[in-house]
C-alpha cells in the first residue's frame, strides 16, 4: 500500500488546463521533489494535496483513503510554507505548539512534543523568543517544528528555502536531509532549484506545462534524461545541446565541418538525414593535450573563460553553436584560443528534435 497516491489529477481554470493527468505513487518514507520552472503546475499540485485548491478530476489517497473533499485539517498532512507563516505576537514555543493547542491537546503532552521538536531542530534556546528576534534560518526551523509536532503521515514543503541567502540555504538543506534520514517521513517538496532537488530527493518529478516530463531517482534524471527539457533543466551548467544530422552513419554538427561517429547503440533510431540533438554534460568534456587523448573530438574556439575556484568554465563555439566545458582550474585557455575537447562514447546522449524525446539506446 502506497503512503500517498496521486491518481490522474487534472486542474482547469476555465479553458486553461494547468495539470494534465498527474500520476505518482509514493512509498512510506520517500522524499519526492516536484521540480520545474515557475508556472509548471508544481505548487498547484501541492495545494491540491493540502486541500488548499480543488482538483477538476482525479483522486488523491493517503494510506488508501481518498482525501479529496476532506477538510485540510483532517487530511493527516502538515505543510511548511515559503513565507514561514509564523504568528508575530506568539513565542517560538507557542508557534510550534499552536496547532496542538487548537486541537485541545493536553498541556503536558503539548509541551513534551514542542520540546522534542525544538531538540531535533536545535532551537531549544529560542523557545521564549518572538519571530522578530529570529534570523531567516531560525524562523524556517520554527515553521518546520510546527509541522513536526503534528506527526502527520505526509509532510508538504512549498519552496521552503527560497527566502534564505545562499549560505543559509545550504545549511537548511543539510538540516532537512538530516531530519528526513532520522525521522523517515514521507515528504512532497516543491522547488525550482535543481541543486535542492538532486541533494534532497529519493525521487524527482520534473514538471513542465502541467505534465511530468520524467519521474526517477536523481541519478536517473541526471544521467539518463528522458527529454530535451530535462537534459537542459537539470545540471549547472546545463547539458550542452548541439543540432546534428545523421549523414551516412555519422553525426554531422550543423553549421560546422565536425563529424562524429554514430554509436552503435543509437543506430536503430537514427536513419540518414534525420535531425537530432546531441547532448553532452560540460563535466564530461576534457581538454585534449599530451596527457589527455582518446575519445571523440570536438574542435572549438574559446569565447569566455571563467574561474569559479574549483573549476574553469570555458564557453566556446563550434560553428555557430555554443559549447560549455567544466575543466580543471589549472587549464590554460584564453579568449580566441583554438581548443579540442574530448569525450567518451558513453557520455553522448541523442534526442529526437521533433518530439524532444531521448533516442533510447
């Protein structure tokens, strides 16, 4: 039995359909991340699960019980919002225990639950402060604590880290991972940040235009993208996408004289003259040199070189097409240099240009 089942959920606003048949089943303890750009439908789906919006059709079940039509407070879920939604006039202690107070939970039981949540979140010294006396990261911990004390079957998180600065986001991401590993709760987490998705999720649902483009583990999403959208959305820098044409058993890079051998595994899907997109991750490229040889070669002209600290990011051109490579920081490259980048056969992805789907090996 699944902990949470989302069955063919659709949502329309007049003639505009914002969710187009979403199906996901979560096992107990899974951490599912709904990942996509603004307007893809991820927050709408989360609000339907929470009971803050109504589905046009479909069903949502928790522990095999339909919750559509059930009041949000009776759904056995807890939600953490982007805005924290803390009561400014209440102490941290009362903010965390407010839901239990409204349910008439006895004071001793309530205090015990609040104290335990504060201990897990390492905010015990803050229990008597007001929200205005807290940092952004501390406020988010309080919001999480308020959800924890309810001990729901499913936790919902709506962009909980987006209001934090980069350093705090990293700290809270690690904290959320630690809590999930400790509590083994079922989580649905919405974000547009693919780093958050990759580091937190047991599975990721990449969404676009109200549909799921791909549902899989972080490793599957990153190493085996099912569509051009997933390939370009997940990864920083994103996957290089080059227009190619199949020509006499080779891949000809459009707008250049560069030809690459067509890997045997793709031949059934790549007939002569077919327009395809070649995908390769920037970190899969290496600079050809005396001690770096072998693999397929991509000659290019360097346009921009950026040292980030741990790596050198080179932006180059093959004809009129852009290529990005993540290299060792010691690489010697400058604007206008000619360079040859190498990559191995198994790093190459092919996509059908017309459908946007991966050519399955």
